[in-house]
């Protein structure tokens, strides 16, 4: 998934580094860790062009696939006077946050991009869509796709046909409560019909066991073993339904993101 | 304390610059910068990179000290101790710091004898550091549960240093706690649970667990009794419930005995944790 994301949207964003110092030469010779430390040393000792040097350091980590460290580095850049550099830094903050799967930070980066840079960028619009999906904002993602399909680099037909009706996130608390109302119903709501049916049948069996024993005068057996078993399965089943709903949501988000990345972009 | 650290760093830098090692002081500051921004791997990489360029004993001591500190921040205790142990006694200030860092990390690794040897074999340059030495040694005895040795050394606590005063009092309080702690008997706990299920847990002060044990045993006993009265001793129902009761009853006795051991283990772990934190904080406050 991460590699796919990288191929789709990120390779175009590499900042060209002309060899101006030893660090640049190390970068050019693909000695990235050495180059990263050299850029940091230059930033520390010379106290100028810090944004540019940290950006280059971030590229070192990006090149070796350590996106978290790359994001951590680029996130240290607080103010940039140069407009074009500011644009690149803002762009990288979003892309690297996405590659680190820090979706809330990617969303924050996009907000900053909208406020400060105010330029259209296909790759960032794609990240915006992926962020919305990852953060569970399916309806917002749907609206974004339909309204901004050209910015996302896809055609209107694909944009309109992309979302399936059944792509709806499940509410884990609803699944839990449904299983409390009727055992097994929460599992069915979470998309696992047979698991729900099995859970419902087991709990019906326990109720039968309890009723049978009470009816035949085995009050301790019916009242205690029956009630204890029912209580355990009843609450356990409801918790399991909540867990299934959460798993369903993660699976759905992953499916939508993969299908989106698989669409040929302009 | 911050002023003291700054003075200490200042002295080191002045010493380095005055001995014609301006470049090395820059390297020192840069590695510290990498440590401050939590770029530990870069710090270690850089030290490795410049290692062959700086061959004097003082420089190697400083590099070993920096390596030790980076590993310490990464919680890599073994490598940290190894690096700190490379600092020679000729670099007095950082050597003494290294001894303290090694001793606390050895204590965390439960190598109490090494902590004791390191501290006992070092005479520190200031009265504060010697007081820290006494405090760390005494605490190490507490970790070993050698209470008489602790009492003997803690008698030397002066309570004159604000950096240590609270920790010294806390450590004495902990030693009293250990002394007053009464160890429960697994045999008594098991015996009590055999007479009345659950009471072995009451004996350990676990009222909730005891009540649960009593209730679960009572439930199975009542069901077995019900089956016996209605269906007789040979009925499958009686056999099942009396079997379940027997399992619960025996498990409860066994559980009561084992839980005494577990509680004792947890108590010791908690006390050790408190001692180690109390030992660690003065070192962090003085040298970090």
C-alpha cells in the first residue's frame, strides 16, 4: 500500500539538489545517512538556510524509505521566507505525513496548504481523499471525489461510479447495543451473518437450558449456571460484535484506498 | 544545578579550545545537539565517523561519554555501560559522571554487586558527589534487602543537600516499609481456603477475590446438593456438579497458596521500582 502510494503520487515531488557542498555530493553518491548528518551539521553550524538544509535532510530519509524520520525532519521547519521553498516544504509535510500513515497530521498539513499556498496540486488532492477515508470521513471523501474529480486527475464517469452503495462504515457502539437488544444482531450488522446466527443460537440454547431446569425444579442449576452462562455469552457476544464492526471499518477503508489508487490518473 | 552543569560544560569547552582543539569542541556541541533533537542514531553514526580523527585520551573519553549518554537516552543499558566504562579516570568530571551512570544502569540490570564495586572503588571530587555515592550505595543495599547495611550507611546521610534531601528521606521511609512488611504464609492461606473456601484470600487482604471464591464454591456446592436430593448420588447431574465443585474447591486452595507468592513478588517489584526511581532521579537532576 505504502509503496503503491509512493509510486502514484510522490516521486514527482523530489527537490533537485545541485552539488553545492560536501553534503550534496554525499547525497548525489547515494550515501544518504552520511548526507543527512552533514545537512544537520551545516544547519547547526552555519545557522542559515536552515529550511533548505533540513528539507534536503528529509529527502535523504525519504530516499532510504524512512518516512517517519523524514517527516520528523521536515516538521521541524517552522518558518520559510522564500515562497517557492515554502511551497515545497508544505507539500513535503503533507506527503511525508501520508507516507508515515499519520493521517491527522496530513490533514493538518493540507489545511495549512489551503491557508498559505492556495494552489491546486493533484498529488495533494489525492492525499486529501486518502486522509478523509483513513479518518473515517467517507461522506466527505465522496463529496470531495465528485466535486474535485478533475483536480484528482480522474474523469467524471469514474468519479461518479467509484463509490458503491454498500460502502458505509459500521458504528461499533451500535453493533454492541444491537447485540444487547437481540443477541447475534450486532454481529449481523457488522457484516458477519453466520457468526451472528451462531451466537444467537447459543444464547437461545442457554435460555432453554435455564428455563428447562427452572421448570423442572432445579432452581440452583437453572438460576445459577444458566444465568452465569447467559450473562457471560451475552456480554461477550456484544463486545465481539463491536470488535467485528471495527475490523469491518478498517477493511473497508483499506479496500476503498486500494481501489482509488488503482484508478488510472491523468 | 543547571548553572553547575553549564559551568561544567563551560570548563570542558574552555579546556578543549585552550588546548588547540576548537574543532573538537564544535564536534562535541554538534553531538549534543543531535542528542537534544532525539536523533540518537545520527549521533552514534557521527561519533563513529569522527572517531579516528580524534585520538587523544581526553577526546576519546569525551566521545565515549557522549556515546554512553546517547545509549542511555535510548535505554540501551548494556551498550551505555560499555561506553561509559571507556571513560578514563584522567577526565575527572565526566569520569565521575560515568561511574554514576554505570552504577544506576547496573542496578536496573540487577547487577547489584557491580554497582557496589563501582561506587566503593571511586573517591569523588566533591562532597555532594560523595554524599550521592553514599546514597546510591545504601539504596543498592536496600535493593539487595541487606537492611542492616542500609541502616549503617543511611546513618551517614547528612540531609544537607537540597538535591538529595527528599530522596534520602524517601529511601529511609522505604526501608521502614520493607522492615514492617509481614510476609504471608502460603500454607496458612491454603489451609484457610480448605476450611472455608475464599478465606485464604481474606487472609491476604483480598476481600473481593475471597468473596468471589466463596460464592463460586457455594454455587457449585448448592447445585451438587440439589442434584443429590432430587436425582440421587449416582445421577449424571450429581456427578457433573459435584465434580465441578471438587475442581473449584481444589483450585481455590491451590490459588490461595500461589497468590501469596505472586503478591509477594509484586510487592518486591513495586518496592524495587520505587527504590530505583529514587536512586535514578538525583543522578538525572545532577548530570542531565
